[in-house]
C-alpha cells in the first residue's frame, strides 16, 4: 500500500486499516462523525462553528434562533447486545474519564452509523450516566430505549417542529415483497 505522503512513516497517529483501506482507529471515526454532523446541520440551514483544537468539552457550536449551542458529537459503528453503546465520558487526567456536565455542553449528538440515525440528547437528560444504549432497530427487552424519544430530535436545536417521519425508499419496499 502506498504511503499518503513522505512523512507518513513518521506520523505518531496509529494507522489501522480495514480491508476497504479506511482508517478504523477511534479518533478518526470520531472525526468522520463530526464531519457528518456538520454536513447534516449545515443542510438544515444552521450556522456551524468548529473550535480550534481539542481542548474544549464540545466538538462544534451551533447558532440557532440567536442561541449558541455547544454540541459534543459521539458515534457508534458497531452493535453490542442488540443496542449501540455511546460512551459519554471525556478523557481526564491520568487516563481516567470524567462526565460532561450541562455547564460544559448543551447537547450530545449521537450517531449510529449503520442505521444513519442521529440522537439529539440534551445534556440535562443524561444525568450521571457514563454511557447510553441506543436501539434504532427497536428492542424487545422491557425497560430499554430510554433515549428513543431523542431520535432525530433536531427540533431541539432548530426550534422548528419535527420533520415528518422518513419513509422507506421505493426500492426497499419493492425488495421486501
């Protein structure tokens, strides 16, 4: 495999690639989720700003209805026990993790990649949870799905009513018969 540039061999970033050649390490996946979030928010007409550096507890700032909202973007690329786990901690000192607080962020935007599903969760709804489990395909287990009401809840950011539910594509409907 060709190196992307002559400095690639000296790069400190771990380059783990899958069979498709895409980077699979966590920081890169997070960066990709942030890009997808920015694209989605921008197509909704929202002003999106990215703070310089990685030292803030939020990834992006959204301007909506004369409000500045701090958003931490999280993602899940694989399922575990029929749900998708989103870890809510930030890396703290000495390798430990600390939780985001409503004083630091306004929302967590959680993206479940294989379902192309966004969860817009207010920081105040997270409590002291270290992680949340999301079920975009549903769950038969009682007492799960506490955050399903936040699926595609972009109206919490935009202040505009929820869009109509997404209908399956005609091709998907035709293939299911």
